[in-house]
């Protein structure tokens, strides 16, 4: 029993060490932004969080309506970010998003 517990503990430790060695990929990984760009994107993201929170708290909306409105908010967020970033930066963001989606599928 002790050997089994020890083996499981070792596996968990090895797994957690392997996870911490991997850099967490985000949509903005590897993108160098100006201070102005960072500030604008932070503002956009804060507004999105507030809008989505309000939609989730709105009990008058049916689930489908809520889903569609949140989708609209996310699409607007993406358009706003596209306007803030340069074409090259936005291209890198889209590549990162694809990589994240592929990782999540695995």
C-alpha cells in the first residue's frame, strides 16, 4: 500500500513539474505592445468583463438570448482589439488563438 501511494505521489509530482515548465500560451503571447496599446486593450477587456457579468446576472434573458448577446460582445471585443493592434500584431494574436484551440482539442 505504501509503495502504491509513493508511486502515485511521484507521478503527480512529475506531472506537475512538467506542467510548470510549459509556458502558458495566451492570445497576446509574444506580442510587444506600446503603453498606449496596453492601456486601450485593458480598457476594452474591462468593459467586456462588465458587460458579460451584467448579461449573466440578467435573469430576464433566456439562455439562448444570453448566449447570443455574449457572442456579440466577444465579436465587438475582437473588432476593437483588431483596431488597436497593428496588422502584424493582430496576425500573431490569431495564430496564438489557433494554437490554443488546437491544444484544447487534444
